[in-house]
C-alpha cells in the first residue's frame, strides 16, 4: 500500500470539496486554533501567577 504525501492528500480533498465547504472547513480550523491559543495563554498566566505567589510566600518566610 502506497503512503500518500500530505500535498497529494490535500489535492484529492480539494477536488472533492466545493468552495463553500473549503471555506467552512478553514473557518473551523481557524476557530479551533484560536481557542487553543487562548487556552494556552490562560494556563501560562495561571502558572506565572502561581510562581509569583510562591516567591512572595518564600520571601516572607512562610
């Protein structure tokens, strides 16, 4: 069984989908990416706040 490259796979999918379906698919991917980015930033800021709080406690000797 031959393994398809991503470019060939994309071309096959592109032929099967209408323009409207391609735009819809792209928008779904974009929104998914943006949601993940926002989630990652929240986790980063939460971790930074935790580190800052830990530093303050250590400096106060608690």
